[in-house]
C-alpha cells in the first residue's frame, strides 16, 4: 500500500507540516527527478523522515512503530520469510505467547 502524492499533499497542508509554495516546489522537483513527493520533501529538509512515516501510517490507517532503538532477535525476524517481508514491506518485531 502506498500513499498517493495527492493524499500526502492534502494531509501535509492540513497538518501544517508544509506550505503551498513548499509543496509546489517539491512537486516540480519530484516530477523532474521522477521521485515520490515525500522523498523530495525529506531531501529538501521540509519534512522530517519520522514525521513523514507517521503521517503515511495515519493515512493508511496502520499503527506507526519506531524500531530505531529496538533489538530484534533473529528468530523473530525469521518468522516471516525475507522475500515475503520485502514484497509486503512488513517486519516482525515482537512475538508474544
């Protein structure tokens, strides 16, 4: 699942994380470089990577979890085969029970 650039733009404006002029500049650069709007906004320093990730999770209706400071046991990571995890952009980070 991906957030469309138009959805992202609307939510960024609504949340006050970017202005119309910042978004127009980023859209132009994204088109020229054939990149996603979010990537360009992060590259320009307009939006922090963590803020972008949280906003995308919110738009998609999925919980955001920061794993920066977590140590994930290899056995837990291997619950889902790597190919499946990469294809679906998922990761197992905790096992209970």
